[in-house]
């Protein structure tokens, strides 16, 4: 249940359009991904967690081919990168943030990136062993919901509209031009009943970094639960930042398209060189030893 790992991926699936660190520094910068007792194993089973999260969102088990991983070795041979996609379910493709020593680690890194962006709650649970080379997974493995399972209308609306907290994190990363670190986006939620305000419900305020050491805060509409209140705050922030985010998103897409074209050219060049080398070897073998 780890999704489908694509083999022999089409040439068009190229390396992510983000700066990739060299092999000696990558594992240090991504050390939280690697299990402390086994450098070849991920610290948690992010692929299973992503599969479960997507299945819950879709209210069904995934079929083969819906969740796809593409992984390849870097053109310089420094490590592996991976991309995960689930068209129609995930908002976009997600890439591993750097080169990893194995394809397996790269795929788990891509899965973790997808979880952080779209299912942040999945990364806050208790970890339990998963039995794959020291990896572990969250205590997030209750039975997947069936299509006929009854859910509150508000929950169904949230699933259909996706988690705005993940969208806000992605948008803030575009604004500050770097990944968001833990604690930079904070939610302060107030229980109205506990505050003696004569109302039952929750109100949340989200504070996000805006670059240059500055930050901004938005308060959302009242929600029936703490989670709903946080989502309302995220929606308020997204609405306010819409005009700021739109041109940045367009610029990101243009850069990604250019980087994809450049990487495609590199992959094609590498393929031609390999084919030429193999042809030279075949020609040399055909000549045989001198008389």
C-alpha cells in the first residue's frame, strides 16, 4: 500500500525545479528523514501515511496507478530525487527537497513533502513501528472510511475543499522564498465558552512570516471546533494574500517550466552519451584482438 513506483519513467518526468544540494551536504540537511539506526531507512513510513491520508480524503481505498512515484538518479550520479503525484486528488506534484542516497529515501522525502503541504495533521500523531528496516509510521492506521460512511456535513465540506492550512503554508513559502520552519506559522485558538463570552465555539488567529523579520496575523470566523476555527483563520489569510500570491505562483510555474526544459535537455544529452559509449564498446569488441 505504498503507491505505485514507476519504473522506466518517461523522459518528460524530470528533476524538480529547485536547487539541489550536493551529495555530501544533502543527508545532513535532511537528517530528520533518516532513521538513526539505519541510514538506508526513512525515520517514518511517510509513503504509507500519504496513502492513508489520500484514501481518507477520497473516502475509499486507492486503486493501482492513482498514487504514483517517479524516481531517478541525478545526472551527475550524486544521489536520487523523486516525485509523487495523484492526479485529481493531490493539488500538485511534490518533489523530494534534495538528493538522497537511495530511491527509497527519495520517495519517502517526496511523500513527506506532500503530507506537509496537504495533510499536516498526519505528521502530528504518535509514531509506531512499521517493520520495514527500522522505519516507523504514525498511529494513523484506523480503518479507512467506506464510501457509505456517514460523516458530518461540515467534515465533508472540508475534505472537498482540502485543508486551507496546507495551502497557506505553500503560499507563505512563495512569499518568503524558502521553506517554512516549524513554529513560523502559528495558530492561537480561543474557546469562547471558557472565556465567558456567552457563546459556544472557537475563534483562531493565524500569524505568518512575511519576510524581512516581519509577520502578519488574521483572525477567522467562529468555528464549531478548534480545527474548524484554524481552517477559517487560514481561509481569511489566503483571501487577504490572494493578490500577493497570484503573480508569485505564475512566476514559480514559469521557472518550473524552464527548469523542466533544461533538465530534459540534460537527460537527453546523458542518454545520447551513454548510447554513443555503448556503440563504441560494441565496435571495439567487434574488431577483436590484433592478429
